C-alpha cells in the first residue's frame, strides 16, 4: 500500500550538479509550507555529472525524495513523461531543475487548483538573462505554433505547470513517441488557467537546449498538432502551376509570333532552381511526417529506467510503460 501523497513535483535533470542542491532546498522550503504530504521526483535524464548521486544520497534520509534514473539521455520531454508515470499525487507539478521557473509560484498554482482548475500553467511575461536570439526564436516558435495548429496551445508557456491527477491519467494514455508535452496538455482539455511570471536567469550551468534541440522540439510541436505544413505543398503547388501556365502562354506567344525564343536561358535556370528547391523542401516536410510514423510503428518503450530510488522502501516501482501498440 502506498502512502497518500498530495503533491508530486517532477524535476527533470540533465547535468545539473551546479544547481541541484539549491533547487532541492528551495522547492523543499516552498513545499514544507503547504503542510501537506508531497514527493519530489527527480528524473535523471542520463547525466554524466554527479547530480544523480547527490539526489540518491538525499533519498536515503529524506523520504520525500525519489530518483528515477533513466538508462541514458532520452530528452527533456520523455524525462517529464517518466516522472508522470511514477507520480502518485493528487496534483502533479512539472518544474525545471535550473530554477528558471520559481518554485515560489507553486503555492499560487495549488490555490488555483483548489479553486477547481485542472491545469494551472505558468506564462512567461518576461524572460530574464536569456540571449536575444533565444527570446526571439522562442517567441517566433510560439507564434508559428499558434498559427499552424488547430488546438490552442498557449503562447510563451513552457512545461512549468500544475496538473490534476485526472489530467495526468489522460496524458499517460497518449502513447506518442515524439512528445510535445505542453501541446498534449492543451489537447486533453479540462479547465485550464494561466499564471503570469517572470522567467529567471539560469542559476548556474549551461542551457541543455542548444539550437538543434530547440529546432527538434519545434518540429515535434508543429508536426504533432498540425497537417498545415503538408497542405503548404498543395497551396504553393497550385500557385506555382497557375503562374507556370501563364508563363507558358507567354512562351508560346514568343515562339509563334516573334524570333526571340532561344533567349530564355536565364529564366529556364531560374525556374528549374526554384521548382527543384520547392520539391526538395516538400520532400523534407513529408520526410518529417514519415519519420514520425516510422517512430510510432517501431513500438519501442518511451524510456528505460535503470534504477529507481525511493525514500519509502515499501513502495514498489510502478510497471514500466510499454508501447501501446503491442500491449
Ligand atoms: N533537461 C533534461 N534532458 C535534456 C535536456 C534538458 O532533462 O535532454 C532538463 C534540464 O536539466 C532542465 C530542463 O530540462 O531541468 C530544461 O532545460 P534547460 O534549462 O537547459 O532549457 P532552457 O531553459 O534553456 O530552455
Ligand atoms: Mg532552463
């Protein structure tokens, strides 16, 4: 029998030894003030530094601390998912390990939850200490996402949020591999509420989301919730063939009524390059979708846990998530 847990805090970490002690201290302080039982679920996403050992040690004397040690780096979104699979609380909070999301906001989230909201997400009204490039690309991404998807995913909102147990259970039923968790949370619906906050500077260490990973997350976000990029091919194709037809009329006119027909080298090259570029772009977009279908069809588990540490020895680890395609 498991002990009743009211709140589960999920903290994904990837090489966060420089901050994790302070993170633990601050979250602990905030959660202590709630006066209700809670668990801190640290998910070690294949770190190569000592952050996992530190948390493992904490788990020996602090029974609220649990450590899910993944067998390698599976990525932030999968780490969060692993945390949700293990969470026992009536409300589940996801928070970054680098203290960019202030734990002091959690009591406000809890208050809104108690007022009846199922999801309370934190919306960034300001981002401190991040490069202009990061702010600009992030802002662009949220706007493209808003334009291209049919469900409304709130802009400027990361994964820092509180979810009711019911929302968490619904999310656990979604088996997709290339996960964009905040989109999935919007997809499941329920009563949602935004809390505004200023995003802090990273306490220490480097971002674990370099440009390549940000791009992957953006493409996951867009392709998981929209076919619009595929439709782009149809629209552009129609426009291009209409203009091609008009140009053909002009070429016919030149060939039939003038002697200027061989002069067209530059326009030939121009059209060839444009069209080839366009075809390759569309092939690339198709490839993104086909690749994702391939990922789903393999039916691999989302992640592998190599060890689970819990301050409560009587609690056994839940069944590991297996593919929904081969139950
Ligand atoms: N993270 C993770 N696995 C990864 C990359 C990041 O678990 O592969 C964690 C990281 O430790 C942090 C959170 O995800 O707790 C957000 O990452 P980060 O702060 O580097 O992203 P940023 O805030 O710069 O977008
Ligand atoms: Mg960060």
